[in-house]
C-alpha cells in the first residue's frame, strides 16, 4: 500500500495519531504530511520525499531515513530519535 499525505491527513483527523511501526514508506511522496505524534519506529523511509512534513513528537526510533528528500534538521529536532535511527547524510 502506498501512503499519501491525503491518507495521513485523514488518519490524523480520525482523532488519534497514526501507528505505523515498521511500515514501508520507501520512495513514498510524503511532502506536507502531518505525522504529529505518530509512531513511525523502525519504518523504512529510504528515499521518501518529506519536505514540509510535520514530525512534532513523531517516534522515529530505529527508522531508516537514509536518502530522504527534503528533510531538515528542524524536522528531526521536533521528532523523537535514538541511536538506532539512521539519518540522511545531509543532516547526519
């Protein structure tokens, strides 16, 4: 299944943050998606486009963010990461 920002917005509006532990978002287009409070731990986000995605309080522990497009240091500062999170070279 391919996730779009529209789908994530619908999920967010349902009243609870998304739980996508271990999800495969490899090469997904997630520009502008609202992942506020979501659990994306261990998610594969390699090569995903994430410009302007909201990551406030988002659990990215163990997530693979290598080659993510458009991700800023501020977005990662807003998220929850740990030593197992794999960062893109542009913000490592």
